[in-house]
């Protein structure tokens, strides 16, 4: 296979894994990064550094090579991404990217959406049924881009795929997030300060997320697809499983910090993913946590 694909956000949490998976499938990948390094090289991988918030840079990037395939992962992703004003800038930049892609021989596009598009008050989210009415600026921005991109791609005969990615974990996750924080604190023998951890979430390992994205990209399925496990897990169950796997003997201070969200349960409907895409995760939660613990043992001082 000599098919080319342009991947934005190639050095991000998902992007690092996705680029590897695409290359293993035989694609020639051009990865766009900006702030971070992707961390590996391959004869079928070209890395270019582009500020996607620079409209002229986007135009030059696309017009120079006329890619037929685009996977757009890039977005503002720091800790305050749900409220940061730059979400508006990323809507505009993404529209520019899609427009130039369509005008320069583009044929197929997959864009990373988010669980945060959904109205969290519903608790259980199904594509094309649950309202896209999240309270956050991030969620509203992603939902707005979905509506615009879907209509624009339909009008211009572009194969449009929108991946609503739910919670994920794995190697290279930000150290401040729940699983890396709990794992590294327990490995160091430190007290673990968490919320009450009584809420339920929907998690997939990053390698499973990447695998599902590649299969979605290659499929005949279009429009929105939940990338989720479909199985709610209580956060306390995760913390206690990490405790067991690390043989941690210290204190877990439940309730020491406030919860990051209000809703008691946030889980996706995985019917379309499992039945229409015929996909299921390779990792159980325990297997994924074991892998994370082993990875952090090697990278805890990075």
C-alpha cells in the first residue's frame, strides 16, 4: 500500500499511537506536530512542524502536497481545555483545514470529536439520538465543528467520519490525570489524594482507541461513531485495582479533592462500534492498567 494520509496532532496522546498503527498497515504518513516530538522515525513517516492556527500555513501545507486522506486530531489539549478561549480559534482553524483539503483533491476525512459534545445530564450517549448540548465551551465548539464539517463534506462529496472519543488512558498520558497520578503516587509510596471516586466513567486503552480509529477510517461507515467501551466503571474500582497491582500499602485519601465533574455516570452506547464496525477492545481494564504500571515504572523520572 502506498496510500498517503495526513495526520494532525501526530505527537499527541492518541497521535503517537495512531501514526504507528497506520504505518504498520502500510500507509505513508505525514504527521503534523507543533509543540512536542513524536518520538520515533520510520521510512514511511514524514514529520512537519506547522502552527495550525496560522491560516496561511494551513493553506501552504495542503496546497503543496494535495493529500487525499486526512485524520484531524489536533486541538488545544492542556488541563483547562474545556474552558479555554482558544477553542474558538480551533473551530476556525479546523474549518480552514477542511476547506483547503476539499479544494485540493481531498477525498476522505476523519475528525476527532469528543464525549464532551453530549449533554452529560443524559448519562448514556448514543450517536444521532442524545442531544449535543454540553455546557462547556470545548464541547460546544466540537459540536459546532461537527455540524459544519458534516454539511460541508456532504456538499463536496467528501467521505466524512467523526469519531466521538470517550475517556482513554495509557502510555504518554498527562501525569496529572487520574490513572497516571494514582500509579506514580503509589509507586513512590506517597499518599494518594483523590475525589470520592464514586462516579462512573467509560474508558478505553489508547491502543484500543487507535485501533478503532484505523478500522473506522478504512470502513464504509460515515458520520459520527462513539469510540467507547460501553461499560461503565466506577473510579474507585480503578483506584483499588491499581492499589492491588502495585501492592501499595499507603493511604488513599478519598474525598481529599473535589470531583472533576458533577454527573454520576457518563457512558457511551457502543452498539454501532461493535456491530456495524465489528470491533471490540483488545485490553481488559486490568490488562491495560498492568501495562500502564509497567510503563510508568520505566518513565516515572522522565
